[in-house]
C-alpha cells in the first residue's frame, strides 16, 4: 500500500452553530456549542485514513489536554503519529468557528504549537521520506517548513500535493516541486490575480500555475464541483448535490480523498470525482474531523 505523508496543523475547533453569522460588533444569541478536533493538516490526515490510505502525520501539538486528546484521536483513526512533536512551551492550536444555518462559516485560529513546527521537526522523519509515496501539505504551518518539506519530498521522489490554504504569498521557485496544486476559488484569485468565474478564467488561472512548473491543477468550487487542467487535458467534475450543514472541512476532505484515490492508481479525473463525492458527504455533517466519511459511505 502506498504511504501517504501529511504535514500540517492540528487544532481543537470550538464551534458555535447559529441561524446566521454575526456582523462586526454584533452578538447573535441562540447558538449551539460543541468542540471537535480540527486543523487542516489533521483533517486531511483523518480523511485519508478513513478512506483507506496508509497515513503518516507530522505535526506539533502542546503538552496540554488538547494535545493529549489529539494524539489519542489520531491513534484511534489508525494514523501513524510517531513523528508528531509535543511542545512544552506552546499551547495546542485552537480555532473559533461560527457556522450559520446554510453551512457557511467564518474562522479565527490561534496557531499555538503549529507555528513552531520547523524544518528540524521534519528532518527527523528522513527515513519516512525515503519510504513514502505521496506528500500532502497545506499552509497553516510556517512557510519555511512548507518550502523545506516540498524540497525534501521532491529530492526523495515523492509525488507532492499542495493545498494552498489559507492562501499566502509563495516564492515562485517552489512551484517546480509541486505535482498537484489544489486551491479553491478565493485562493486561486489571491495567488494568480485572476478571478475564476467561468471556463476561460479558470483555464487562464490554471495556466499560471502550469507555467511555473506545477504538473496538474485542480480548482475546487464548492457546490459547482472542480475544474482541472494539466499540460495535456482539462475538464470539469460536477459536485454531488446535497443539503449542506457545515462546510468547514470540505476542502480538507477533498484533498485527503484526492491523495488516497491517486495513491490507488485512479486516473486524475476519476480521482477528482472520488474526492468531490467525499467532500459532498462531509458537508452533510457537523464538525471537521467528525464529518470525514468512511470508505463504505462512498
């Protein structure tokens, strides 16, 4: 079985679900509160593991109740966590999330230990990089760690997927180390300066990434599905139509599922369809990791 390495953040999500999101300075009463394990890296690792991927997670958590709970949860999910560090000086990451009745959300994150996941923490996993097949990254950890991991994976011969979320400025030199980049529409506009509103602008945005050395691009579009392009072909994969309850981790579910499908040898468009289906299932449930579907559900 192909080995999937996920490097990224681990948070505890504190979620309030209410009829609508508050405006600046406004208090909205009548919400429902719950806590759920989250963080883009952890979400994607759980998605990959639940869908059958042999998943290894590299992250940093605090030596606190949230960190201990996260480690226990990863073990229960069957994720290999021997390279997860515990920082005795920094707290575990926390995310405050508001979700409205339509499944839309707004999120504030206190990164904590995630902001201290540094290249030496990745270097200790050198043997894993030599044995691994796929690397999945996001941008909730320091950019220098992302760059170091991309270069390390490239030299080790791993296939690399970068989910550039949350979007931030990236040095052009790293794109040549990326096999697949998977931004959503907002991240696409931030990184390319092109607003992807139709097939022409979607294609043009993909061309931007391809011209910098990325091999394949998939732009996720929520309920509109996903648009993809390589140097040889392009296409659109529609989304499954569902009633959305919480879209918090839909993108994370998509990326975890995409890597699992590709690691099993699915063709690119087939893998995207698999990932769209998984993401659609995820938005029908509340929470981040709790919403990740299992293979039998697909």
